[in-house]
């Protein structure tokens, strides 16, 4: 075993948004742009979305993707940084788990974000024994960063059909109709379940009804929220429920390094590395649910990211090795309003709630250039067009466009303090008073649109292996709408939890769990002529300075070191 | 595990049983087009000479024992009376062995023809294809092939030679590992649970319903028509270094190209791994091979030069067994593999003999404790004690095989076990 594979050299260094490889243009100076913004702008032109996306969306750029050469989805295209991990050698060998403690459970949930908690709560409610493992702490995830809200068709003028149409259209019609139908039709029940768990939502002026906001790319107001900290509120409730519930065991600081399978190819558990014990632990389970989230920390296409430190595509890597198929892994979402200045906060998210409450985007000439509530991919591409064509705004060497928060405050006095709490925090950290000064924003890598292909019950192509949340693909097509991520993790977390509970009851934790698929995987790598020295899953990004080999307890017998070295 | 493709077969020389034109499935015309039927024709012409040809060819039982085939046939032929049975043993269930399922699933006619020749040689009018039903579509394929033979007029000639009608049938075995043992085969065909029985009497004297019964492995029978067609000298020339014929090797484990390889008997182990198996996976160092059941003594790096035939492997203190070669490289744990195999034996023990029933269970439990990090030195000592106590305590060889693999791995890789102990 060696250290987790090195990050591709381009991935971390280019957090500078001005240095997006394929954009090389001049920009308008900050003070000139502020002056240009003084006048009220004209309405933005309607965008030609397909042409805009083809020319300016990051995924559409030359060399943005390459085909996979091994595995169940060989031939599918994905970004080189992800391909390097998907086609890497394993972190461990059979000898590494010889003598490792064996723990048995009914359902193993890998990932401690929102999806993991929902799945665990559902499986335990079905009477199963559940173990949740997470490489950070429970709730330490991207879920808490979901600021905007959660979609569900609960309004009187809204309908499931409208939600379905918006979701499918927003995803460029690449989503799986069955999955989308499942998502939207269980939306209201998901909200009811969340309220039952103790989650609070903002109410409208009447004080009786849920307050609904408008999301980009939707036909009616459908976003339910808790100010702009919806994900944090959701995670607070689910985390408490998970920790308090008997029957759920939580292991923090315990990344999964490999899945286990039996002779029939069925997933039977996982090898966990405990950062407390500095040892491997073998978990045998009747069913496994992956809720490991996305891949933002790979800095796809050199973009800064809004993602949590743990978004390193571990779940994709583990499932792909075991034979799961992927879909739309070449498609990522770049959230339009990431912080562009100051440099230290680059990539941090400013919620879409700002635009859904009426904040406008302005280029260096003070013009509005895109309807702000278009789908995210369209808005991001339009912003990159403005920057690429020289109408961006430059401040201390950082380039972006302006998010006109003073304009919003003028139009709706008090809205910043009342409804945009986390925007205020970001502004405060930036040293900006958003009431007086606009924010400089630039698209930030936000979400993995595709992922592991699933059925409506979260089942992957591998028997015994389920997925929920961002790691799963097929729901959002090639672009996700605001608020559908939280809904997805609740709906499919519940479905995967229930299905895994049923399977675990039928199968029990028995059966020998092995690493035989690892040898098959290595044979495929050798046959394809791929290097064997790259290792995955990454577990932690390079900046974490984590080295599994160095971290392991050194007290074990010397033969093991020799065996590993060979 | 049909890792074998037509392309792979084409580049391998010296194929007798797995030549590409023989892979005709259940099609009898296909088998005839590939030269099938000639062996049986020769047998009908010179019935008394069949056993002599096999003796000169030096064919031995390829199900693991390596017992000279002609002696088994002579023993049954010597029994009086016309009520005799020939059984083709296709129960294959050992970890790492996948040769019979290939033969019976892809080219069953040579096996059936071999069984018919055996019936002719020993004077049996009942022929049973005893096949593991858990091997995918193998049993249905054999059943189709048997139906094709029943419609073939050659069966009438056979009946004429044997003085009565010949019954040929495909029967599902229990699919249990123990069901491949000879007396267990007899018990199952009589309608009982496949419990092995005491020997003697051997099935050759008193088998199915008391009738003298010839039980041969599918691979052994598959060679018979080819030997009768091409002659004993031809068969001997297929082997290397004095060993006759070819052998199917089920190669698995940490090699680059696992699969089924038909090679001359006597091919060195290193050649099987390096030239045919594509070398060790990722170029790692060779550690050991589990042969046969996997119930034999491990072959280690000192034995890479051993020619893979019955006598040469036995001379190194191990056994060729079924020809399964489970290769282990550095990076793979020997104790974990052994635990897996012993768990298999514990599950497979029929429970008839108390020392085997409790002994395999105890061994598996102790090994599992060590594998899961709870094992102590006392557990390891208990394993060693059991390895001294248990051999020879069962009616069949299951307990002996389990002990052999544990004891030999302890002897050669004791340090690996020690390193897994707690504390």
C-alpha cells in the first residue's frame, strides 16, 4: 500500500478564477464598474441557451473530458481528474485486513451527511441494526451548505406535473423519467417527514402556510426554506435524530477504503479505516448504502469549489470497482454565485436565495446580461461569456461579475438582514458591507449532476449496494435545479434505507466477504495498460496531508510490511 | 467460470478435450463431424481389448485420486452377472475447480461416449450421468446430449453386444461437495442423503442397489474415446516427461490470466503460471499454490519447477488433485485463504462422523477468530493439537483434506498466523 494517489497537478493550484485555463481576457476595473452600475439597468436579453452552453459551459470545453478505459462504464466520458481516480489501483491488499477486527451489522451506511442520516433513520425504523461510518463527523458534509432550500410541489397553484416538467427540462431532459417521477411525487411526503422529525420551515405572512420562494428554472414558487440556512437546519434535526436513536451506531473519522463482496459478486460490507485506532476494521453487512456525496474537491476543470473537504468521489471509486455503472459523470454544476473576491474565500457559495429574492447580476458595464432565474448552467455560462468577452470586473486581480446586493436592499429594504443571513456572514468575512457594496462573484464548482446509476429504490447494478444523494445519478440529468438536492437526499435516502433494510432482513449479515473483486480490477487495469501506482479512493484532498501508510499503527509484525512492499 | 474463449483455445497447442472443433454443446451431429463416434465404433469391434488399450495408455483417474483407470474397470468387469452400473461423476463442487463444468457444459458428447465405452468394457447396461445441478446450464445441456444419444441407433448395437437394453440417463446430483465421494454417489443414486459409507465393500463390488458400479470422473471418461480412436501410443505422446496424456488445469488466484488450461500432463508449475497464466498479477512475488481440493499440502516457491503430474507432485509431498491451482502472491494472506477453505469444509461436512463434524467446525471457528483479530496463542496451539488428532477419523477423506491444508499452511506460513494474534 502507498499513500493515496497524488492529485492531478492542475487541480489545487488554480483556485484563481482569473486563471481559468480557457478564458483569457481583459476586464473592467472595479471602480469603473461601480460607476457604471449607478444607473438602473435595462431588462436582460433572453439567452439562446443551447448555443450559450455549447460555447461557454465548462463541461463543453475541449479536453474537459476523456473516455474511461476499464470498468462497467468503459467508454463513458468524464473529467480527467475523476478518470484518474476511477481507474486507480486500490489502497489495500488482502493481507491488510488479515487479523482486522470484524464487526457485523444489518445495514452499513457509508457517509454521514443528510442522505446517510435519512437512510439510517429509515433502515432502523424498519427494525434493522445500522452502522453509519463517516470520514469526518456526523453531519460534517455538503448538506449543511445547502442554503437555498428544498423543492416540493406543495403550493395550491403548483402540481407534481409542474415540478416534474421543470426538473426534467432543467436537466436538459437527460434525467431518468422514472427517477424524476419518484422524486417529485414523494416530495410532499418528504417535507411532512422532515417536519415530523422536527425541522422548521419559514412561514408566509399569514403565519399558517409554508413560505415558498422562486428557484431558477422553475415555473412557480416552490422552494421551501429556513431563511438561507435550510441545509443546516435539516442536518441539525437529522443529526440529532441519528445520534439519539438506539439501533444506530455512528463511527466518526472512519473512512471506507474498499467494499467487500462475496463469490456471487454481491456487496457484503466494507473495509473501514479507523483514524482513532489507526487500524482497519472489516464490517460485514447484509446491505450497504453509499451516501458519500460528490467530487467538488477534485477541482474539475480547474474551478474553485463550494464543496466540503470530503467531496473526493470516494463512493464513485468504490462502487465503480465493484461493477456499478455510472451516468452523466461528465456533467457538473457550476453554481453562478461563488465568491470571486477576496482571494481567500474564492469558491465560497452565495446562496441562490439572493437571486430568488430579486438580486441582479451586472457586468462591468453595469448591464444585466441574463435573466437571473434561468437554470444554473445557463446563468453560469452567461457569466463566463461576460468574463471571456472582456465585460468582467476586476478587483485586486480577481475577475467576476457583480451581484447587486445594494440594488436588492433598495428594492426590498431589510431583506439582507432578515432573509440572507449566510450571505451576510460571507460578506462580513470578505470585509464587504453588502448594503453599500456589490459582491464580486464567479461560477464555482458546486455539484456532481451524474453519478452511480440507480433504480427507483436506490439499488445500483451491484446486488446489495444502494446509493442515495449526490453520489447517485440520473435524477438531475445534466443540470440540477436549486432545491432538488435536499429533496433528492430525503426521497432517495428513505427509499434506499427501506430497500436495504428489506434486503438485509432477507439475507442477514452472513456469507463470506472478500476482496476478490480487487484482483479482477487489477487484472483489468493491467490488461488496459493503466498505471498501478495511482491509488484511490483519495479519502482526503491533498491539502489535508493525510498518508494512510504513515498513519497506520506500526506495531504489527514485520512480514506485513514486507508483504505490502511486494 | 468459463474464462476460456475460442481465441485462447486456438493459440494453445496439444488440446485433446478442449480443441475448438469439439466445443459443440449438446449437438450430436456436431460431435460426429468432429470425429466423434469412432472410438465407440472401435470399442464395439474389439470389446475385449478396450481395457488393454487403457492400460497401455496409462490413463488415470482425473477426479483427484489418480488411480489407474484400467484397474478400476477390470475390477467391475470381473464381477459376475449383467446387472452393473456405470456412473459419470460430474458433481464438481470444490473451490477453485471448474473443469468438469466446462467439459459437460461445452462438449458433453465425448464424456457420454466414454461412459458408453466403459459400459461396454465392464458389461454394464445402466449408464448414469451424475451432474451437479448448481452449475448454471450444465445439467440441461447434458440432458439434451443424453436425449440425442438415446435416439442414436448405435445404442441398439450396444444393447446387442451387452445382451439387453441399455439405459442412459442424466441425473441431478445433490450438488453438495460430499456428494462427489464414490460411496456418497451410490447413496444418492439409491435415493438417500449422500452420506459416504464404509469401505469395503467398494462400489466396484457392491454399488448402486448392490450392483457392481464403476464411477469415473467426467474428465477421465472424456479421454476414453480419443484413446480408442488414436491409440495408446498417441495418448502417451500427448504428455511430457513420461507422464501420459493431457490434463485440465483450473488456474485461479493472483495470476494475470486465470482460466481453464489443457496442457500436457507433466507441464511444470512455473510454465503454467508464467506462460499460460500470464505471470503473477502485477508482477508480485509468488508465495504458494493450493492444489486440488483445495485439500492438499501447499506447493511453495521451492516447488515451482515441479512437473504437474500425479507422481511428480506426490514426490514433493503434495497431490495433484483435480488439477485446480489456486495461486497466492505476496499481498494475499495465506491464513485468510485457509480460513475460507476450512469454512467451506465445515459447511460441507455431512456430519455423519463426529470427529469430522465437530473437528471441521472447531478448526473453522478457531481460524475465524484469528482472522478477525481475536485469536490468541492458545487458539493457535489448539489448531495444532487438532491437526494431530483428527486425521483418519472420518469415513471419507474430508477431514483429512481439511487438516492437511491447515497443517501445511501452519508449517510453511506459521509467521503469518502469529502476526495476526491479539496483543
